[in-house]
C-alpha cells in the first residue's frame, strides 16, 4: 500500500479485452474500478456478438464511443438541471419583488 497525494493507494491488475494492465488506484476507488472494468468487458462481448466480423480493437472503440455519448448526455442533463435551478431561483426573486 502506497500513499499518493495523501490518500492510501493499492496496486491492482485489470484485464480489458484480454489485455492486462497494472494500475495504482486509491483504495476507496478499487471496487468502482473493478465494476467499470467488468461493465466494459461485458459491453465488448456484446459488440463482438453483434458484429462478429469486427476484432476486439473495433469493439473496444465502439464501447469507448458509446460510453462517451452516455457521459455527454449525463453532463448535458446535469447542466440543464443546474440551469433550471438557477432560472427557478431568478423566477422566485422576480415574483417576490413584484
């Protein structure tokens, strides 16, 4: 166990698309990291079943793109929620001043 920027870290090995990668992660992130790796590998397998003529690299690229789209949608949704809250606050201020 090492210390990285004041946080306890650990060395783990993860496997994505059949390749193993050593990583140093915060201890509290290890479970999350392993779940994400499991999800990625499951998504790769789904793409391989749907597109049997594609290799793992192609499927990995499609998973990356799919996850990026999901992340962008989530980011846009969060920004919309923040904007809606600010607009509601402004509306309350306007109503109270009238």
